């Protein structure tokens, strides 16, 4: 700290070069934070779901095949289960919007026992349960579309050949890492539409089964129990914990994880060269000054330390602006409405932001190391003779 004012003055000698170096580091780390967060958000959400003791049972043949609704009741009667509900995707279109959002047919009296982190006032719960055509929507959807309780919510069928005319009876609040744009309606409404359109041929399907298990239970053993109960039926199931269900979507990225990691590494290496070049140019301009400092008693270690401190400070400023600035921006600005439904929420996890900040420190250290060593080894006579 004794020589900090001198280091700070050196950083401001060529302000344009320093600002351009900070800017290049900041912009590169900003983009790297976004890429890495596409991977880490899924992992963060998966980890956060482990304490909720929830399972999802779907057909072993995938989403294209629905499990029968009777299976929901069979799961609900198991002693380990707190509550169970169908989770049937509708996929309707709201007005002229082209961006999809989650729409599920559920049991109104069970779903909030399962999704117990969603907050809905008791009067809205009762209104939803008592209205066959009622629905509940997320607070983000309500704010973005200026929808209030009591407003109509017409959905035009795209997957199913019938429309739903719903009325908003509740607006739930959710944690930041949950979907705040989901719509839930009574599963019976979907069942009635299927019976009318197909004379009952496609009715009686639950889509998937969503259930909450009592605390302390062995979720893996329960999943095996559920699958064993259906193994000889027409619709054998594949049951997994909710966090495993969410984590499987990360597998869709395939080699994208490796590619993003490789791009991130390439960004760091390129920034080392950019920052190193800036430091080398700065020290070349100060060759005579460094020789004078040595002549008046500055040791090689002090010269080395001051140069490294300057390099690390420049890179750290870029890291603060790029990594922490990226986190702050996405904490304030919600980008998910512009992702065509691909991301119901998006944020920069702290571990990703801190990784970016740590990368900036490493960039500063590595990029400043060789110029610092060269400055420390510079001879007094050699430095005084050099003409810049």
C-alpha cells in the first residue's frame, strides 16, 4: 500500500490505452459469463430442487406417450406420498402471441401442496378450486401482460383441436429460480375438451404424474417402486426425482458444454495476450524511469511487485465491470421474455460471476508476469542508455 499512489499514477499515464484494455477485458468476460450461465443455471436449479422431495413419473417411451389418469390416483394412495397431481401440457396460444409459455392441466387442490414454494393467498386458492374454468398465472406473466384477477385468459389450441376460455382466479409469486410465467388450470377442463372432440378416445390421460414425497423417504427406492408397479402395464413408466428430471435437459446440450468451455478458455488466453501487450508497451515507455528507480535504491522485488500490481488492477477493473456488472444487469433486467420460451428465467449465478472475477485476476497476473520480470531484471546502465 506504500507505493499504491505511484502505481495508480502509472495506470493513468495513458488513459486511453488503460480504458481500452479494461474495456476489452470487460466485454469479453461479460459475454463469457452469459455463455457459462446457460450451463450453470440448469445445474443451480437442479441442485436447489433436491430438498423438495418431489418425483415426476412419465411414460418410458417419452413425452409423446401419456400415462393414464388412474395412475395419478394410484400414486397418491401410496403411503409415502403427500400429494399427487397430473401435469398435462396444453400448449395453447394467447391472443396473437407467438412465444409459448408453460400451460398445465393440474388438480387445483393438490398442486400447491406439491409446489409449496409458490405463494398464493387463501382466497385466491379457494376461488381457483371453486371455478371449473379458473386458472392461476405467475406474477411475471401478470405484470408483463397487465393481467388482473378476474380477467379472461383465452387460449387457442395448437396441439389440441379445441380452445380454452379461462378466467384468472389467482396470481402466484415464486422464487427467482422458478418459472414466474406459468399458467395452471383444472385438469378436468382438458378432459372435457378431449371427450367432446374425440368421443372419449384420447381422454383419461394425465400427461405426467407430479408428486411430493414425505420428508425422510428414500426417493430412489420410491421411484423404483412406482416403475415396478407399472412394468407389466400398457404404459410402463420412467420415474425420477425432480432434480434429475431437470438435469436431463442439460444433456440436450451434448458437446455444447465442451465447446463453451473451450471458447471460455480461448477468451482467457486471448485476454492474457491483450493485457500483456498493453503492459509491455507501458513499460517500454518507462524504461529510463525504471532505471532511475533502481539507481535510487528500489530493489528488483519492489519493481516486480509494482508492475504486477498495476497489471492485476487493470485486469481486476475489467473483471468487476464485466463479470460483476453482468450479474448486476441480469439481476435487474429480465431477459427471459425475449427468449421465445426457451428460458423461463435467466440469471448469473454467484459462482459463475466469481469465476469471471477470478479469471480477471489470473489474466492480470499472467499478463503482467513477463513484463514485470523483464523490468525487474533491467540493468541501470542499460536502462539509462535506452532511447525510447
